[in-house]
């Protein structure tokens, strides 16, 4: 029977059924809690006696809780060194006689992300697999996915190796502008073990970019830097060479140009980081200034003879020049010069006669 006031034949209107957590005046159901343990060592290989850095994280994937901590268990032969303040929000402290680290969020609330430095003992044998385990701590809270509350990683102890780089071919002295000059850098694995190498970096600067590089692959340009990819292991004694060619413009005259080179990242097996960088220094010659050439000395003109070979006697001819000009040079300019000398002598004679009268 139709409801009162309804038109005959009208269909009944369905009444909405309340949905849990979405009805007016009710709270939504809480999202299930899921906290995940994460663990990231800087490297999966290490040499005895070398430092190792590692991230220990308790990450909240869903839901919320007031606090999430983490416990990092350390393998035998590994000890805690320090916390690293690098965009972290947590700190760790040794517990259980130093065999574990208790990592808690700063301020005692929220999740934790801690970055720590550890050290592998010098007496840990090569070939040892070090196992690190991170376990989240959520107190009395219930995790909907407890299977991801624990995370383990392994780091292998390997023979150390000394990787180094050096500019081995360099100019012997100042270089000239406008001339091509070649320099070569050499990467060497001095051993005793093999070692991985990611890449090599060359800081070129924008002003004096080389006119020739090894090319791509393996080298490519980043702003101000040439990066040469390697991404493989170098055997003991193996070398890699990278040659570059420069041609300096006039504006570089009198300046120095420095080109530092370095291994892209430090090797976890390298106990001698001092040779991981090398710097090439170009000394560019100053521009030369040309001085004006001296005026050329006239050639082919006879040089005057100041003393004629047969000058007239001051006593003869009344002090006058002989009409024949006997003994005087006969060439134009030289003859005039000789006459001038003789005339000078006649003047002296006249001068003396005035005083003798």
C-alpha cells in the first residue's frame, strides 16, 4: 500500500544505509599501522680497519603512532664510532655492551632516521661477511605487517687496495696562447687487492674548456666538470689514462689555469686517500710586446775624411786655398768636408796674425 501522500503507482524511495566511519557525526576508521625497518650501508664491501657508515631507519608506511624507534645489532669485530648529523632526525647510543645501538627520534616523538659511523676491526679476516640487523620498536602498538619489522644486510670484508690519480703528462714549462697543449691523467690501482671505481672527475672551469676530451662514452660534461665513467673493478697494477687538449686564448696570457682531478667517490677499500686527487697547473706566457726597430744606417755614402792628406801650408798662398785643390778628395760631399777643414785652418791662421801685429 502506497505511503500516505504518495501518488498511486510511485516506486518506494530506498532509505540510505549508514556506512561505518562515514556517517554524519562519526569518526573514520583508523588506517592500519605499518612500520618498516630499513637499513642502508654506504657500501657492501669494506677493508679491515676501515670506517663504515650506515643508515638505520624505522619508517612509517601507513597509520600513525607517537613514537617509533630502532635497534641496530652489530656483528663481531664492528664497533660504534659516532652519530653523523646529516639530515637525520634520530640519535643512537651503544647498548648491550656495545653489541647493539638503540636509535630514538630526536625529541622523543615520531619515527627515527639515524646515520652512524662504525669501524671494522683491523683483525677481522678478509672474506668475513658482516651481518647487520635493524629491528623497529613500536612499543605496545599493533603493526598490520609485522613481517617487514626486521631488515638485515651483509657487508663483505675484502683485501685493501690503494687507488690513486696523477697528472702524468704535463707541460714542462709555460705554454703559449694559441698553441695546442696536451695533458694526461692516469688512474692506478697500486694494490694489493682489486678495487671498484665508479668514475673520475676533472674540474675544468668554464673559461678555458679543453678543445679535445676523451669523448662520450666514457666521458661527459656537467657544468664546469668533465666526468669519465668507469663502473668496474681495477685489477692490481691496472691503469686508466685520460688525455685532454687545450688551446688558450689571448685573454689567458700571463695567467694560471688549474685543473683538479679526483676519484669520483672514495673507495671503501682504500686506506691511502692522500693520492685520490691531483692538480694540473698551466702557466700561460705573457703577451710579448714588439719594440720599434732602429732606423737603418745609410749605406753606400762615403764617410768624410776630417784631415785631408795634403792640406795647404798656412804660410803659403797668403792663407788662401790653393786653386787646384791639390790633395783634397774629389767626391762631392767629401770634397766639401775637406774644404771646410782647410777653411777652418785658414781662419786660425788669420786669428794668429792679428795678434802678432
